[in-house]
C-alpha cells in the first residue's frame, strides 16, 4: 500500500523515492494546483504563500474558522486560471519556519495543528489529499527520480519539473545515448558540472524562450484524464523540419515561427547536453 502523502520527508514504501517532501528546501504542491495561477513567478508565489501562511497562523482550528479562511482566500480562484477545471487549493502555504518549503497547511504535522488532520475541510476531501500520487511517482524511473531529488535546490523549480515525467525521461535518455550507457546517480552527485547543467535544464520549465503563443504557461496538467492534452510543437510554416529533440520540444510546449528559431532552440539544448556529458566523462 502506498504511503499517504505527507508533510514529512520520508520514503514512499511503494515507489522508493518520496517526491512530495524531499528536504527543508525542496517539496511539491503541484497536484494541489500550486502553479495553476495566471502569470506566475517565484516571487509572486512566495508572496502569496507567505501572506496566506501568516494569516493562517491565527485562524481558529474550527469548522467555521477554516471555512472563513477558505472563503477569504478564494481570490486566486476567481482569476483566470491556466486550467479552469483544475483547482488551486487555498490551503497551500509554507510549512517550514524559514519559508523554504511548501506544503499543506491542514496537514497534522503543519505548524499549529497539534497533530490533527484538518484536510477534510479541503475541496478534494481528506481521502484524496492523503492518498493521491501523480503519474511521475510511478512512471519516472527510480534512478531518474533519485537524481532529481538530489540535484534540485528549491521548491519552485522542483515542483514545476517533478510532474514532467515524459520531459525528464527524454532528457535522461538523450544523456544515456550520448554516454553509451545507462545513467547512474553518482554521475550527477559526484559531478558539479553535470548537476549544474541539469539544474539549468530544470529551469527551462519556467524560462523556456520558445513557448508557443497560446501556451497555458509553465503549469502542468498531468492528470491523464484527457481534459487538457499537451499539443505537438507548433510550427507557423510547414517548412520547419521535425527536430531530433521533438519530444523535449513538445513537452516544453514549444512553438516556432522559422527554421532559424528552432535551430536556436536545438542549439540551446545541445549546449546543455554537452555540458552534462563533459561533466560526467
Ligand atoms: S504532484 Fe506528485 S510529487 Fe507533487 S505533491 Fe503531488 S503527488 Fe507529490
Ligand atoms: S488540503 Fe489537500 S489539496 Fe489542499 S494543500 Fe492540503 S493536500 Fe493539497
């Protein structure tokens, strides 16, 4: 049986790595809709979560108190969310004293809850909150998961990439193909240059300069229910050729208006792959 999602850092008994809470600075709230807000940036999200966490500290842990907090924090819900049918939970906040880790303010281990689980007050309900695991937890190979959790250095970038199992798999497969062997965790943990290059790749999720014009932004809808499938690479003219990195470009939600533009995107990726492999060899 899968270990319930928790605010504690620990090992998932079924899947090996526990991706939801990794360390004091790395954690995720993507399935709670953390990134499903318009025009997100790390600073904006930090400010929102900080304010919410401050307010929540004095909220009475009663049905009325929690309901009132939820009602008052529904602001982001009324804005146009990138994925309208996907919630953004108002109980997402910071769960570490130094505001370095995101998590659930209703969790029994969250500050002020004295071990009591208040997640029954959430939109999804307690059972879903306790037991849901996103596809990456079972689709992303364990060695790739391990490299990710040992290399990522902040919650914002980590939560944006961790659900992107197809993107991560395509990245690691490219590195393995260039190395001519399967990747190992040590390849990254013992090589600063490789780890730095991988962190640069992770940042492409928020900073990708070739995102198609109608992209919902960096938020990922990963529920595999057919509601918001990610389209193929957008090409404004038919003479833009298929790319050797087609899979990666698709998962980065890319769009191109010229052959020169896609060539520049490929060059950017090439440089990152080269830097990674040179760090490992
Ligand atoms: S999106 Fe996946 S990794 Fe992130 S908190 Fe949810 S289950 Fe955990
Ligand atoms: S109440 Fe549920 S959906 Fe909201 S932050 Fe907590 S775990 Fe996520």
